[in-house]
C-alpha cells in the first residue's frame, strides 16, 4: 500500500552550509542534529527508504528553529536556502519526495510572510512548519496572524512542531531542565499549549478553513479529552482575577470541538495504544501517516518500520488504512 510520510526531517546542503557558518556549535538539540547522518547524507536516506515499498517523504527542517540561533538578517537567508534546497530535492527526486513544508524566519514576521508566499507560489511548498512558540511568544500573537491568513488563502496546511530547550527549567528554583525532561514531557506540553492558545484566540472562528497538522498525534489532547471537554466547559471556575467565562461566550463551539479540528500524525515512536487513543480522538479523516525519521536509535529505519507495523494493526478497514497512509495527505497537501 502506498505510504506518504508527511513529517520527516532533512538538512539540505545549502541550509546546512549556512548553519555551519552561523551556529556551528549550537548546543543541546543542535548537538543531536549534528549526530544524525541521514539529515545531510542522501545516500544514507535513500538506503533507509529503499527498505519500504511504495514509500515517499514530505520534507521539513529539523529543530532548532532558525530564529533561535540566527539574527534576523541571517534567518532570512537561511530560510531561503532551506526552501530552495528542499524544493530542488523534490524536483530532482519526485519518486522519493512528495513535497516539503517551508521554513520561515519567524523572528521577522514581515519577512516570514514574504518568504512564505515565495515558497508557496514559486517553489511549490505544500505549507509551512510553525514551531510551538516563537522565541517565547505565543503563536497566537497578532504579528503572526498574516501567516494564518496566507495559509487559508492557499488552502494548505501548517505543520505544528514542538520546541523548547533545556533552558526551560522543570522547577522555578532551577535554571535548567534535568534529564532531558524538556524534550520528553516538555515538547508534548508545548504542542498542547500552542493548540489551546489558537483555539481560545478564536483562530478557528476567524479562519474556519484553517488546517493545522499537530506533530505526535496531537500531543496531550487525546489523553486529556476529559479535561479539554467537560473541564474546559467550566473555564473561569478556577480563576479569580480574570473572567474567563467571557471567552467561552465569544467562541462559537465548545473548546473540545475546536481541538478535534486539528489534524494529527502517527509519529509516536512505535507506541501502539497512544496511536489508537489519538485515532479515536481525531477520527480517521484527520490522521496522517508520519514517522519523524530519522530520529530513532537506528537513525532512520526504526520509526518508519515500527509505525508501519502499528498502522497495519489498527482496528480500521482497508479503506480507512489507505486514508491514513496516503489519501488524507494527498488531499490535504493537494498532491
């Protein structure tokens, strides 16, 4: 059965060259990225991909976000290099790569809109990758709204990727996160917060056609359906200094209904039960196959292999499995 892996990461050569000039020793997650050959070596990537029949990838940059390590002018140049590089790969290897999600210099919102329009109109990007915060700012901040307007205009999706660093401590009394908790639990929390801020800011009321793919099966939302549902139906009951009940009155739907409007991918690192949970929450038509390659212990094949095993085990019909594997992606990305 055909498979479109909609969330895989790559560091195209022009972008990698730029990163090595601007931030060659970026620590923590930067250290991780420099240790994964498949990000930069196409021969390694193709050998991994060849293990799986009828399998293609949609490309996006890995973390860290460009704006975390690059000043504005460098960020603009790096985003252009990344998008040019990914577009060139898609054009050169159409049997390998179905498309790409554009990278943006989000520390310069005006330049980000210009680069987004260039990537969509000139390079054929299928959307763009938005991180869960922009240098500590919420993605619902007004300066980023033109990005959402643009995506509604083009009727293409946004890839929502989590991000925080080790400098986000686990406790107020400490200055750094310990044991990589910032990644294991911090990243799902980041995605969930970004989803909530978009919901309560009214983005889905202003942009009913908005399409957002949440990485890692919607993060915490499926598991916390009771809190997102009946819990947030009582928004304001736990707060004294702000009247949050007014927020509910301004929304056209229950918070839970907006959360179910997001799309979610299957990149759960080989975990079956959470995949079933997320599928039950979002529904077959809002779930897309993704592996998050190449960030597994085998640096590529493990997450693809194990995710395929999980999708093949899901209690769905053959038609529904086909939708998860590729039909949903083909329709959403207009492939």
